[in-house]
């Protein structure tokens, strides 16, 4: 469930670039061997705030998925009698 939700959310790490007198938000992500900067908008725009909120949500889901996988490993050990 977490993996499907993570896949629906935007990918990449947010990065603010200073260009002339303005600050602009980009999402940095890797596509194969290339690093791609996806333009989001001005750093103080509503769109930028929405994307940052979605990125935080994605990071939360990634952490929750990691915790679930660790707990699943423990359950499998118990079922095999390793603990």
C-alpha cells in the first residue's frame, strides 16, 4: 500500500535556485544516468508549497514502509523459531 502511494507522489529532492533576484524551486531526481531538474515555480508560490507538502508526505510514507519491512523481518524470524 505504501509503495503505491509513494509512486503516485512527486519524485525528487526539492532544491531552491537563486536566479537573478528570484528564488525558484526545482525537484532534483535521477533518470537512469542523468540528473534531471524539474521546474516547479517560484519558491514562495502556492504550487511550490503544495509540492513541498507532497514531498514531506512521500518521505513519511517511505519511513513508514521501512518500519513495516523491519517489523515483517522480525515476525518472519519468530515464525521460523530464530528468536
